[in-house]
């Protein structure tokens, strides 16, 4: 997959949202006049009664799903005057059952990408969360659970909220679950280390594997890469199909050298983990296993929210992003290419090999390219832990929405066990007092 293929108008529209196509939320994109241009599949699954909503006035959609007229008027006013709207709680009856959603919308404006100018937003299904909170409150009111059981129930609620947070950008998560209006994220010019990787011949793989197996493979790959990125302190910008964009140096930094070293450590660990998992993936039909290419570049970038104070996409822009993309494209299978700036930063700790001097498209001067081998320190290599990750069924994948349903089912089983244990406890108390 070539990075140039990502930057066409339609793909940029899709990527201007947080994982628009594959999000578990119901996403929409509308013109300035609130005429809907595009919705994702989950929008139709959330609200099957709506049918095709393209070219439909969005407030009419809100009316059709049962939003009160006063709230609709407030929505139109706020989106026009303030440029953003957060409705924490919308109760909708679907097939006789009440469901609860949050609606987040923002008006976008970007001079560089005028076709992104409009209104975007998403519905977040909070039914499970509200039901759990209601259940917990009932337990407190009725005083039918002891302190230990109530604490366990709270931990389960918190765990579910954390799992849901994996599907949302940090800004959206904070707005919804912490009842914050959201801080002002100013654009900043920072020296960052950029990492970009993709799977070699992923398109061929997608054409040969069954959809279910393909989803299992790509989700497990992205999940494992995400775990390593978080452990190394990287900020995951976005997934672009099989590609992963990560940067170091924002929101926190320990200095440009340490940021670059953390990125190098992450890339090396990712390659190691891919090798460990290939045996598993081959059983799923990936005959030759997965092979990846990685590119790393360091330099000054602009990072922050673009278009408004409340954005669904917190991202990074600048020539180092393009450089990392060029390096990733020219990298050999299962190799990591870096630019000379990154090499100078990590040279005391990481061994590398000179590859070539190139003048990438869009760059005025030639750049020396190096391939990372490994850390020079044996101590550093030896303390690199295996990332073998055997989780519970609810932790299999952060991108497969079926696992949320698995988490909910697990909570139901826990509840049933609590009820049985409590009943047994009450019976024992009665026997002791009789």
C-alpha cells in the first residue's frame, strides 16, 4: 500500500474522522447547511428506521429519531454560533427498548482542505453504561449487596468504560465520560519523531483471505502494535487500513534524543513481535506470514486539533511525516529505515547501516538513509521483554466491536454469579439463626 494512495480527496474525508469507516460509533459528515453528505455503516445499524439519509437535512434526522424540538433548535443554534455541540444524553426507543446515546458535533474549517469544511459528528451508544449505573444505584438503594460486591460491580463498570475508550480519541473520551467541556488544544510547533509502518502486499492478503479471518489477523496485528506503542510512550495518531502512524514528543517529551530512542525501541519490538505471531497467523491462512516495512523521521511538525476547539482528530502535519512515509515505502521487508537526523540522535545507543542518499519527492535536498539493526547495549537488548499477550476474550481486539458484546455478556455472567453467591449467603444466615 502506497502512502500516495491515502491522500486523495475521498480518503482524506474519511480519515478526517476518528476511524470513520470502522468506528463503533455512528458517524456523519454534512455540509455547512447541515445537509448530510456521508454516514458510516454503524449509523444505519444504529437507526435502521432512517434508511438512506444522504442529502437529508440533519435536524430532520434528529426529529425522526425522536429528539425533542427544543433540543433540535438548541443544536442548530449552538452549531451555528459556537461551532460545536455536545448532547450528553439522548434517549431513543428502538423496537420497544430504550437506548441512550451521546451526540458530538463540530463545525470544521481548514483552508488547506476546503472540502473538509462542514459539520461532522457521531453518536456514541451509552446504553450499557447507563444501565450499569442504574443497576448499581438500585443495588445501593435496596441495600441487597454488601460492600465487597458493590466494589466489584464498580470495577466492572470502570473496566468496561476503559475498553470503550480504546475506540475513541482521548478528547472525545474525556468529553463523554468525564463530563468535561474539553480543553483548548492550541496548535504547536514541536520537534517530533514520526513512525509509519504498513504490511507488505496487504492488498493481496485481503483478496485471498475470508473477511472473518482477515479481520482477525489485522485486528490482532493492530492490537499488538498498539500495546507496544503505548508501552514505549508513543502517541497513536491513526490506523490507515493496515498502516500505523505514531509520533513521539507530544503531548509529553523527555527530549528529542529520548523520544527518538523510544521510537527505535518500539520499532524493534514491533518487528520481534511480528516474528513471534507469524506462527499463529499462518494457521489462519497467511501462508508466508506477515512482513512489515517501517520508516522513522525526526523534525519539526505542527501538532494539535485543526479547524475548531473540539475535534475528533488530533493529528500531526509536516515534512517529517512525508519523510517517514517515503522511508517506509522504500524499506525492505521486515526492516526499519531512518533519516540522518534520527540516526544522529540515536547513534550512541543504536547500531545502523548506511543504505543510500536519496532526494525524496517534495524535498529540496538529498537525505542520507540508514537501516536500524539493534541497540548496541547487551543490557538493553536483554531486558527487552517478550510481548506474549494472552488476554481474556474481551481483550482479544480493540477494533472488533463483537468484543464489546462479549464484555457485556461477561458482566451478565458475573452478575448472575453474585446473585447466586448472595442467595447462598442469605440461606446460611437463616440456617444459623433458626
